[in-house]
C-alpha cells in the first residue's frame, strides 16, 4: 500500500472515531470545536500562509459546521461563519488581496445602506445586533472570502486537498447520524423532512452538507481512485453519504449534489484523452450503481415513503399542491416588499419583522435571492449580478478550474433553498474565483 494511500485511510479512520466520540462523550464536541478554531489560527500563523493554509483550515471548519451545530460544539450557534471570516482575515494579513478584486469591495459596500436602515427603523423589541448578524453574516463572509481568493493561483491538486478537508468531517457526521438513528423504520412515518433522521437537527442544512459530501467523494472516485483500495473506499463512502442524504427527506441538498456531479462529468470529459474517457465511462457506471443501491436501500428502510417524497406526494400518495413547502409564498411576499421599497430595500431583517406584525409568526426566509431583493432593494439586485457574473467572466481565462461551475452551482442552488444559514455557500463560491494552473497531475 502506498504511503499516500495509507495516510488517506488513516484520516478516514480518525474521523470515524471522532464521529463516535462526538456521540458518546459529552465533552468531545466542545474540545473538537475549540480545537478547530485554535489549531486553525496557529496553523495559518505558523506557516505565514505561504501555501494557502487558510484555505485548508477554512475548508475543515466548513465541513465540521453541521456536526458542531448538532452537538453544540461551537462557542455560539453562528460561529462558523465568523470563524471563517477570522481565518481569512489572518490569511489576508499574511498574503494580501488582489488589487483587481474591486467587484467584491463594491458588493460589500452595497450591503451598508440596508444595515443603516435597520439600525434606524427596526423595532427595539427585537435584538438589533442579532437580527443584523443573522441576516448579513453570510453575505459579508462571502465578500471577505472572495477578496482573498480572487484570481489567486493554485493547482488542481490543492483544490482536491481542500475538498478533502471539507469531506473528512462529513464522515464524522455520517457516523454520528448512524448512531443517533440506528433504526429508521421506527421514526419515518410521513414524507416531510425528518429531523430525527438528521441527528435531531434541521434536515435542510444536513441535506445541504451531505449533498456536498456526496459530490466530494464522487469526484475522488472519478479522478483520484488509482488503486482498487481507494476505489472501494470512495465507492462505499459515496453510497453511505448518498443514503443518509436521501433519508433526511430534504430534497434541496441532494438535488444540488447531483447537479454538481453532472457538471463535473460534463466539464472534465473535455480535459481527458480517449483512453481516460473510457475509464471515466466505467466510473460513471459504478457511480450510477452506487446511487441506485443507495436509493433501493432508502426505499426499503422508509417503506417506500422516500419515493413519494421525491414525487411530491404525501404518505397516502396524494400529490401536494405546494411543491416548495411554503417557500413559494415567502418568495412572493418578498417580491411584494421589493415593490414597496425598490431602491434601498426594507432593511436587513425587517422583512421578517414585517411578517411577524402581519401574521404573528416568526418566519425566516429560505431564499437568499429574494431576501436580498426585499431587504436591499435594487442594490441587492446589483450585488447578486456581481456575484453571478464575476466567476463566469473569470472562467473565460480559467479553463483548468474544472470545479468552477460546480462551485457556482452549489452556491446558487443552496441559497435558493437554504439561504446562507451555513458557511459552505460562501466558501464554495469563493473557490470558484481561484486561478487554477496546470501541473503534471
């Protein structure tokens, strides 16, 4: 067994053990969470960020965010986004930022007017700091990440290692989920998103990170499984992550993961020779078999309810009227708010306050696009245009970043069903701005 291969299996084993400890030991989550913060900062400082250590440290924090939220391992609930910003600011201190990243300075400046409106207009019965922080931390995190990564040169090997740093904590999450719900047939009785099958946490967010994990290990299966041992390991991880993603009964994250995989296959197919194209076709067959196996087992374990979920049916087989589980109504409401406040928007967090005054319910937006439009008005639309167009413009001269469209798709699809609750969309978006240089690998 090769040295690199042995290290890979050791890393997997270590994270299986971490997942078990996070479930069994009440002190482990805090030790794990604080350890990531302290080690990450020291790792970047000691290396002076000479080889983009900030990207590896941040990737690991992003991959561990869900498991730390499940187990209360973070200092505060939203800490991962702030942790990502701290890591990147330390990285910027050592490595600076591109003088050409003007678009992201503009994006950050466009966020300010809505914050000022909220500071003046928000009902003081609501925590001003909490509402602004909850709604603006995601976009600010994205802006800071983008300032660092804009046109920064890396190799494809470095990107693969960054993705592995995200994927390893997801393995720990899978172990935790398995121990949390050993018998699924006892808890799945309907077709709604299932918190008990998601570690007692939000299925939407769990599905998001598992869909990303599925993509990561499929990419390793396709591109980095040179030996039969690596092939078997990555195939098994793909199946188990896909299965756990299905049984959250939250569709958004899994659909996003499948979209990323399709884009990776399409893009990478044009970068390989005829011999490797045949190998890729064989890999695709195995990937399809893995997905089919995961789906078949999910069907068995849920007594066929997972089939009805993806067919948009209830447990009795009746088609649901609202395919977006209430999100369409929220989006419509936010468009109406934009029409009332078209220039600067209603203000950060104030749309939620407005809904509470009208309905008596605190309903948080699941769609970052419509939230930006409602709360930031025309400035929000301009900000979204900057975010969407800039990576595509860079792609013209960045053809070796085979993951670029995958990262952009993850960001765009995730913010449409899970807003920016997690740090993952901000960080994955920033990776689409990296300038990938070719190497022998």
